[in-house]
C-alpha cells in the first residue's frame, strides 16, 4: 500500500488569505498546506479520500492519472468542493466513478452538485459522472470496495459525525474532536495512523495537539502523522516537539506500507 497525503491543511489552507504571520509568509514548502485529502494506492487500485477544493493542483503535483473510487469523510466544503475535478478522471478512464459516504454526505452532495449524479454524458466529458453508494449507519462498519476490505468508524466533529477509515494496518481520522470507544476498538492494532491535529489550543470541532497525543499514546501505532493543521504550526518547530513515532504531515508526503 502506498499512501500519499495530497493535502494536510485546515479549511482555510496555509497560507491563509490576508495573513502575515510567520508560517503564512514562510518560503518553506512544508509550511504550505492545501486542503486535506489523501490517496490510497493498493494492488493497482487508486482510492481517493475526499475531493478537496485543491484537487486539481494536488493531482498535477502527484501525477495522478486515475481515480477508481472516492471515500468521503463528511460533507464540509473543504472535503467535497473539488468534486468537479473528477471529470478529468472520468475522461481518462471513460468510466463513471463510484463514491461512498454516509447518508448525510451523499444527500448533501446530491443537493449541492445535482449535475454530477445525472446519467453520464455522451461522447465528451463536459461534467463529472459519479455513482453514489450510501454506507449503512453504524458505529463501526465493515465493507468491501473493489475487493478490498475496509472499516468505517464514526467520529465526532463538533455537532456532526464524520467517518474515519481503516484498511489493513492503516487508518485515517481527519475532522474529529472526540473518538467514541467503538472507534478506539476499530483502531486496535493499527500501525500507521494519519490523525487530525488542528492547532495547539482547543477547538470545538477539531483535536488539538495535547488531545491527539493522548489518543496516540493510547493506540501506540508505529507511526502517527498529523493532518488538518492550521497556521499555528510551524513545521520544524512542531516536529522538534513531538515524541518518537509522531511526525507532522506535509503536502505530497508518501508513506509506504
């Protein structure tokens, strides 16, 4: 399995529009964070988690030429509003792309982006074509996608639920400020965990550094990678503060499992 962190930034990205802080004005590429998204490459199958508004440039930067399916964590704009860029992958494969998410996410996508669910266009891909698959509502759900066994687990993101995903020894938990016990059960034995960490201070909707490190201390993966990071975090300063086995993510980071 190859995991590529396409983006690791918070909803406003880093640099933020109009901000002159040290991180937003940094020339270090590891301090430039596009909106959060991730690509899984497994047995020649490419699975995208979320369609960031920055998907076009993420795909170009990583030479992505095929997306076989999309898993959605939730419906927020920084995770869904790049859906129109899926049409490039429709064109390259000449296929409709299946997308998976909970009822709330699929329903809001159908409301906001009705045109992507219409019957596929003929002759020319002038718009995307996606096929919705609603995942049943459950604290922990096992499902199969293209012959691959996944686990989806519910997380709390302020007042709404998001989905974390696990496949084999890898797990992904973005946009979460509380993990139920069922989620911890689903994460048992995970070796690589990409996990939400917005900032140093507490947030009503995201985990902060102290809480994320508590979770990591409980699960003890071999490698933990922080994501959905805002401009409070300067990459090298944060890296120097983290315990062994925990690292900040950065755009285009590749993890081989």
